[in-house]
C-alpha cells in the first residue's frame, strides 16, 4: 500500500474512533419495519383538485414566460395553499418517517416537457436540484437502455464496474440497497413497467438497531470509515478518485447512513486502487449483514408506482433498491421515471465526511471541472 495513503487511512480511523456513537438503539419515526407501513396508506398523499389547479396555474405562468426548465426558479413557479402542504411533507421526509409517496400528478394529460416542469417546480419547493452525474444533469431519466447497461456488483477479480455502470439504465433488478447524493431523492413516474419494477425502501435506523443487537462488533466496524470509489468521470476539482466515509455516522444526535456497496467494493477489492487497503474480513461480514437485513421482507417496504406518482426519500435515513421488470415493447410505453436529487441547506448539518465527499463545501451532487449544469426533458 502507498505509504501516504496508509498514513491517511490511519488518520481517518483515528478520527473515526473519536467520533460519538449512540449509547443504545435509536428510536423515533425513522425507525420502522415493513409491518409498520406495508398495509397502511398514511405515507401516501393524493393531490386535491385545488392543488392540481395551483399546479396548472404555475405551469401556465412558466410557459407564458417562455422559460427553459433550468431557468425556472421557485418564484417562477408560485403555489398557494399547496406550498404549506409541501412544507409539511418535507418535514415528514426530513424529520419523520423519511419517505412520502405523492400521488395524482397529471403526467398523462400534459406533454413530456410540461410533466418535467411540474416535477421540477415541486422539487424547487422542497430544496434545490444538484447534478446527478459527471455530465451535469440536474434531471435524471430512469429508463431501460438495454442489456449492455446491466452490470453486476464488482467481484474481487474485476477491475471495477467503470463510470457508466448505473443500474437505472437497465431493467435488471437493482443488486443492492444504496443511497444517492442529496438530502432528498425524488422519483416521478411517467410510465410504469408492464410488470415488476417495484421500489424497495428500508430504514437504515432499523438496520442500525438490529445490527447493534445481533453483532455489536460489526456495528462498531460500520462506524469506521470505508473507502469509496468516485468513478473516474465523477471526481470533483482537486479531489482524489476515492474518499473515506463510515456507513454509520452519528452526528448532532442524528444517524446518517451513506451506504453504497458498489462504490465500497470498487475501492476495496484492490484492483482499481492498489494503494488502498483491501476490505477486511470484518468489513465484508458487516456489509453482508447490512445487505442481508435490507433484503429481508421484514425490513423493507415494497411499493409499486403508477403514472403520476412521486416518491420522495430522505437520503440519509432510507436505503433504496428496486426489483427487475418487464418493459412494454413500444418505446413510448417504456417504464420511464424522472429523478431529482435535492439539497436542503437549512436541514441538519452533515458529518464532515460528506463535505470531503462532495468537495467545494457542497452537501450533495456530482460536480466535475468544466461541466455545466443541464436539464433535458427527454432521455
């Protein structure tokens, strides 16, 4: 191992060892299992006729002004009573159970562009969008781009999955639960799949508590830093192609759980970055326990999404995945979701590891030198 990186590794572990841990299991509404919500609709909110009218008025104002989507600000998309509803929903996402399914957006009665504006405008009332990849895209498209896009998690003999291996480009099942890069992660369904494609979400607080109960030794390991691969096309200015961050972070009395198996394995199998330490036996056991619990139906909540549904997740306390799906043969009917990564500056301060991850004092997004932010309403 490179001596400079070895010293860095010793340093980050020394820092992690001094950071606080909770004295026991964590409570609160973010600590839930599937039985708490699977047969309930309390986590769903259906738009009223009045709220739909407000959205139509805001959309008309944007179109009358002739604005491109990326030019639309919160003031360009005014909402009345729905503003308070969105504040309440945001509070539930950030400080409550951690997720909401907003239902009834009129995506089938408007153009693709107008559907994107509606989603963008709602997002602006929750936070502000950040780039989702090294191309600066603020509005993501989750569509099946064919078998070539489906790439499994790396194995120890792999050289890494590379910068283009994104599960959302394929109809294969997402092979691991993970988080994205923002405070709120949103998906709006334009077209559902012919079958399958269910969203799976799990409370990282519930996983945290269960691991503490079953394996306190591995619980402690998860509070220590794991090196992560940034992907070679997604490196911020002045940053290394990898960064360290624990799976569990307890900061200002709150849990943050940035888990991503592919990024950890890319960095920790010793192929892409020989200078980094390989994953230890205990680290591998800890990851296997996280994934095994998350995949257990006792812990994850399964939800289908219909056209006009918008799923909103707290990226710090919810891990997400999805099942494989069968797509429609016609291009215009393919499963298609729009995605936003939203940052909420007034939300709780993040552990210091996150700022090293994002660079330039950011708290979310992927930004690389020389790349401008863009919004494309077609994939």
